[in-house]
C-alpha cells in the first residue's frame, strides 16, 4: 500500500489535495496529519501550504515539521506545493522577513506592484490564474505533461533559489510574470512547485499521478 | 507568453439547484450544480463560482454538501459566495472544498470583517464581491455606488473608493457586478470595470450583462479586467466554453 501523508500544520484547507490524490489513485492510503510517527512511516509526503509565512513557520517549528522534513528528504519523495515550496528555502521577505526551513539555499521575494506588461497593462498582484510552465530540466515528474502546459497559480511571493551554493536545488520549471521566475525546483527526493497541481485540472492531476509512482530519483 | 485571461462560469444556486434570474426575477432552472460544474470543468472553464442565493439561512447544509460534492469532482479553483457572514462561515466553506469565498453584504455592514478574514485565512482566498450601480446623470462625471440586497439598497459608498478600501483591507480579488447590466445581456459596464481594474492592484472579475462572446472580449480589452464571469449564456447552451475561448483567442486574447 502506498502510504501518502499530506502534512497538516493548520494552515488552510488540505482536503482538495487529498481529494485530487484519491481521484488519481483510489488505492493509496492517505492521511492528512501532523503526527510525527505517521510522517516518518509514510512512503511519500506532500508538503502544501497557504497563508502568511510567519504563521506557517511558527506552526512548522512548533510541530517540528522542519526537522521531520530534513530527515525525510534523505529517505522518501516529497512534493512541496505553493507556500510549502517557499518554506523550503532559507528566507522569505514576507511579514518583514521570516527565516524558513532552509532545505535549499535561496530566498522568497515579492512581485513588485505597479509593473506593466508588454501591452502597457497593469500586472496584478497576486499572480492569479493559469500560466505556462516551461520545463527547464528533464524530470520524471514531468512525465506525460506537455512542455509549457498551463497550471493554476495564486501567489504574491516567488522563490529565487541560489543555484551556485552547495546543496542547491535545480530549477526544473520556469514561468514568466513581468519577469521569469522559478515555478518548480527539484533535488534528490524533493520536487516543489509554486502552482497548485490539485487545482490545475488534467495537467495537475497527471503531476500528482507521477508523484505517486516517483522513486525520488532524477 | 503570459498569464491567461480567465473565463469563469457562475452557478447561482437556490435550494440546491442552478438558477439564473433576469434582474433577479423570472428564475429559470438550469440544472444540478454538481453536474453543471463538472461539465464546465471538462469543457475547460478556468474556475467555477458558486453563488448561493437561497434566501433563508436554513438551507446552509444543502450548500455545504453541494460545495463538497463539486470539490470532490472538479479540480479547478472554486469560489463560493452568498451568506458568508462570519469567520466560521468561511472556515466551513474552505473545509468543504472552496478555494475562495466571496464576501458581499457582510463587507458593507462590517468592513473590518474583510480584514479579519484576510488575516486569518490569507488574502488569496478572500474575494470581495461588489454590486455597483451608476448614480451619475447624463453629462456628469461617471460615478457608481455600492448597492446591497440584490441591488435594492443603496449604501452611499462610492464604488471606486470602496474597492480601494477593500484591497487595503486584504481582499485578494474583486468580483465586480454591474447591477445596471446584470441579466440584461447588453454587455459589461466597461467604464465601471475599467475604472476599478486600473485603480486596484489585485485581479478584477467582470460580471453582469454578458449576452454574447464579443462582450467577453470587450470586458478584457476595454474593461481591462483579468477574468470574465458569465452565467446564462453558458447555462442555456447558447455558447460553450470552448467556443468562448476560441473566439477570445481569435481576438488576440491569451486564453488557456
């Protein structure tokens, strides 16, 4: 039985991720929990997140999820989603600056407001809606997903991984909103996306399906 | 390429059925919300908006079950509005599977509620729905006022100022309905949409008045909005979502 844990640290609704996972594979054993034992016993982990980073990190630390993720990254596939992805970096600019888990070197920055696109139209923040993801690196998680497919995004902050340092992640997906930003990154066992696969219809469901069979290798 | 403009079919629901009135009268039955939502999702709708127009609050249970049923079959964003009055109402809807909630009358009655909601759940899931009506006369500078209770009750609030205030309070998106146009099929109030979309930093969804596909195009190109919402043209089979997207793309609009 494929034991999948969606890590619940009290931030927002995680049922949609769970429902989408069960939709792509009815035979998984799914738990939505913060329980350390269940996280340690799982075959694979989903690390979602919505809301403000300061509150997220406070709960992540209180529940020692940071420590559990640091252990888990050596052992099993992990999928980070949205704020879950952002929390994997060193630091976020949100809420006047928050130290994050630091699985990867890099920062989380805000889209600047008042920017205009090539047609001189105002770019709104949050970046909300369906945008293209260019697959900048061949990865098993992109299996059966056409390059430059559109996924659903809703976020005001984006990650800027430092790819020159040790332990740095690889940028595997890139999108453009005023400028290019990292919309997916990966490292051994970890795949993290800024968009919401659970809300991205068939492409998103395919990504979740890929995750359920991914062995964590590139 | 860039962010696609969104097409959002809207399900106005009463007692668990999709209905659509013309200026809130003459309500026609348009089907089971779960089936309708699933059909739109399969056709390529970018989001679904579910507005509960049930008059009494007794039937909230029905709404929660419907939202749960939609969310377990539809894997695109779902916004739920109608009767959202407390933080607990929001929590229930998010737990039922809504991605965003639309707050309308409660924001007017208690603007701080929007602030509390955004603080608690994050701006990304707080949509403020604004029902506006033109109040300026011919020859006067354009002005719109916020109305509640299905367009019957004036509030004295200027629509542009109100939109700015709601965004400052943490609204992550504005759902803007022209009460003059709603149900008329004469097209969006483009001046209203443009005035607000060019003023606020968050995405604006145009609503009220769509009668044909050119209206959707005008909402984007002239109303300058980020998304267009329509109900009856889709419900009664006049146009399909793929037809709408094809037409918009032919006019140079980026769609999914």
